[in-house]
C-alpha cells in the first residue's frame, strides 16, 4: 500500500494544487471580501503551498523542500478552525482560541524555515517530537470546531444551511483523519500516509460546502437579488405616488370649474402649468413602472409584415404623417413567435422618434428580410443621425436629445425585444440618417 501511495503521491499533489487554484480564482472573482472567504482563500493557498513543496521533495529528492512543507502543514489546522469559527459565529471576534492557536501554529511552522539554517532545529523537525506537537495542536482544534459545528447544526432551521454544515463537517473529518495518518509514526500505528489524497478530497468537499448555495457567496447573485428587490420597491413606490397625483389632478380640475370668469383670466396660466406638470409626472411614473415591473409577453406565431402594416396605418391616423413612410416588406419572411401588441409599441416608438428627428419633408424606410435564423426589421430615417456622445447609451433610461423628452421609449423598446430573445441596434447612415435594426428569431429557428 505504501509503495502504491508513493507512486500516486506526486500526481495527487499536482491534482490538489490544480483544484485549489480553481477555488482561489473563484473566491477572488465571485465572492465578497468577508472574513469567511478570506480564511477559505488562505486554506486553499496553504494547501497549494504544502503540496507544491512535497511534490518538489519527491521529484528532486532535496530534503530542504520537506522542511519548507512543514510550514504549510502546521498552518492548515488553525486555518480550518478559524474558518469554522467565522462560519458559525460571523461578526464575532474572539482571541480566546484564535490567537493562541495561531501563535502555536506559527511556532511549529517556523521550525520548517529555521531547519534550513540550524542543525538543532533540523533534528527537532526530523524527530517524533514535532509530530507530537502537531497532533497536540490538531485534535483540540478539531474537537472544538466539531462542537461548534454540531451546535450550529442544531440551532439552524434552514435545510440548505444544515446541508452546508454537513459538508464542512465531512471535510473536517477527512482532513483530520488523513493528517493523522501522515503523523501516526509517533504512535506506532501501521497506517499508510494519506495526506495528499486527503488534500484532494477535503478541499473539494469543503469547497462544495462553501459554494453549494450561490446566494450565500456569489456577489453577482446577491447583486441580482438586491436589484430585484429594488425593482419591486420602485414599482410599488411608483404606484403609490400615482394615486395622490390622480387625486391632485382631479381636485385641480374641480378648482378650475369653480373659479369665476374674471378670476380665471389671472390664474388660468398657472392652473395650466400645474396640470401639465402633473401629467408629465404621471407619464414619467407610467414609463418607470414599465421599466421596473416584470415584463410579461404572450408569444404566439405572428406575421411581422402584418404587424408593421397595421402600425404604419395607426401612426398615420395618429398624426405622425409629418414624415413620409415607405415600406419594403419581403414576402420571404417567416412567422416569428411574438407578442404583437408589444411589438406594435416598439414600432410606434421608432416611427415617432423618426418623425421627431426628421424635417417635415423627411423620409422613413421600413424594411424586412430573412437572414436565418433572424427576421430582420430596419427603420432608416433621413434625419441628422444619433450624436456620437450618446449612440452607445441610446437604449439606457433617461437618455434623450428631445426637448421635454423622458428618454424612456428606447429603453422600454429594448426590454420588449429582449423578452422576445431578440436584439435591437442603432447605427448612423452615410451621409446622414439613423438606422434602428431589430433581430427577432424566426419561429422555425
């Protein structure tokens, strides 16, 4: 058994280094900089260091690497204990165990470095006394951590948290057992050393306990959750603000009806300003609700050319005939899975923007074509185009160049197209004009 392990130890050391390197990257990229994850990061780095030194000792036969590996071995128990403490007692600082444990561990670790320079320290590092001190450090920390984990397990009512604690407990048991086999020579126990095999397993099991529940560690998931909560709050606040605005608007109308003709001449301009601003606020809140509340679209097979034709007719009847609208609708365009009413809102918004951008004799060309797997709809206007300063932000909320504009139309349009699993883009034409292009997936794509 020992001969087999002596052959497997070098590749197991490399495997442990590689696995813990992945965990290090994950901690740095995806977790917060809280104490728990910094201690876990330290565990991964120390395990990598210990495996690296022992691997070089195997490969080169240089005993110096063995002494250097002792520094890493001595720090693993205290880091594991610190991790458990940070997990079950977050935000609590205690030096009753942590400080003495680190002090004792650092003394043992320093023996590895000092052994390179001093013969007496080298004798100590090679003797069974170092192993005895290591076990004296290991077992009290393990037992204390075990009691803390079991206590936390009994207290928690969360099934996911119980599962997380069990993984960490299992990692601790594997780590202690395999560490004991590496130092069992002092007790004359005939067990093969399993330290490298254990470093692969307990690191992996510990990482499962750390990373099992994304919302507990993933800063991106946490940000997403916070944004969802903020969206719900914003939608609720917007709704609550609209109610008193509606009451104010009604009261203002009643007040205007009760003012006599003579008095009306003096106050009517002010009443009109108040009424217009209330309407403007109401419009902002309506659009804001559209941006924040969950967007629901009912997708069904839709003939996109038919939707465009109906939208153009609606725009011309609605007074958007200040721009000449031409259509070039391909007969080869397949059906798309879409919400026709939502798409009509997008098309009306693009037609309105083109009418605002163009002169009275301006033109808007709407084309459709099939570029598998996409149905492509383009809106080409003859206006001045989008300024370079905002072309990269034109789909962001509150970005507008129109006087009195809210800058929400294109942001809402992008939300609708995103809900259709499509995309919307803008480019400037030469020598002038702008092109808004919508890509929608064909039904048979």
